[in-house]
């Protein structure tokens, strides 16, 4: 598991939660901007089966992170990308990803996407999980 986060406060919370769950040795916590971290991971040939994104609801972080996932080529062929967003901020279309499912829970939308086979170069069939969220947001 890889957690990517910019907020120092959130990084502390992630590390504390991993420790409480005895997952410290199974996870990597990276401080940084999601697109930059994904580019570094791509150079290391890392590929992911699952990517969970829970960025701040407002601003362009979500579109930047989704675009970076596709452009970096870090998604495995049959990867699942799960995104939490606000109902008032619809998920924009992202070249290289297609929506498989979308669920609404009050003001929160959870969308499951997968690589578009015709646009994605794909990666390995088996890969670790990537968890990416930039800073805390209000729900």
C-alpha cells in the first residue's frame, strides 16, 4: 500500500492509523503532490491494481490526480480506480479512464473507474494497492 499526502497533519494521522492497525511494515507513506509522486513511481516501473482517491472536494486536485494516473502509466490492465467526490462537484471525464459504477450517499459520490483499454497502455496484471488523497476536506 502506498499513501500519498501533502498535509503534514494528515501524514501524522496516516502513520498513527497504520501503527494502530499493525500495517506499518506493509505500507509506504509518501509526502508530496500526487502527480509528481506518480511520475517517480512510473520511473520505478510500479503498477497498481487499486487506486483510492479522496482529494479535497474543491479545486482541480481530483482531475490532476486522475490525469496523472493515466499519463504515468501506473495502472495495471484491470485496475480499479475509486474516487470520492462531492455531488455538487461532478467528476469530469478523464481520457484513458471509463466509469464502471457510481453511487451517491447523501452529498458524497463514490465512482469506480477502470482504464480504457483502447487508450491505456496498461501494465502488469498483479500489482500493489495505491491510496492517494491530498489533505483533509470537509464532508
